C-alpha cells in the first residue's frame, strides 16, 4: 500500500512495487524478449544486461536520499571499466545527442565506472515509474549500438 513520505503529500509505492511498474513499462516498450536483454531485480534496483551482468543498465531507487538513478554501469574488472569510460568519453557528443545531456560519466568507486543521471524522487509513483521506464529504454536503445561498435563486451 502506498503511503505519503514524510514532508510530501504524494503517496509513495514500496520500492519493489515501483520497480515492478518500471519493468512493466520497459516490457511494454521493448517486448517480452527485451531486445535480447536479461533482467534481474535486487533490493532497491533493477538491472538489464546482455551476456554478463558486469555491464548493465540500472534503475536504482535510493530511499534514504529520495533519489532515483538511471544509468549504464561498468562493474567488472577495473582496467576494463576504465577503458570503457575512456572510450565513452571520446564519444561524448554522439552519446549526448542520442540519450541527452543529463548523463554524467564518472568513476563511481575505485574499480567501477558509470554513465548515469540522478534526480529527486520524493515519492515513488506510477507516473515516475512510467517516466523511468521510458528513460531506461531510451538509454538502452541509444547505448547498445555504441557499446557494440566499441566492442565493450569482449
């Protein structure tokens, strides 16, 4: 059952229910076969990946900070992650024209890198789930050809 978050009037879904709605939206746009992607949901995040989960698209609902992140994460071997980030940086104009300028490329930890956007999510609503689904599909459709061209999954 959705309940208002402190300091807000809009009811907020439980994270797992919110992510289920995001996934339904992604399925509606990509189809049952998800354009060949696999999916996994854990705790506060939902991931889509092809082949290995080390490179994945993620929707992460961060309850403590009331933020939502949508991104492309590189969480494999450190040198490969940094190589991927360097190659993506070289393609920044192409990437921005494809997925939008809101995404940041950054070192996330000493071994992981990511291309992501984060924004306020005071309430996890069905409307926000639909918006998140559209954004992750845009990210997937925009980045898959670039990932393939750069052979980042070798």
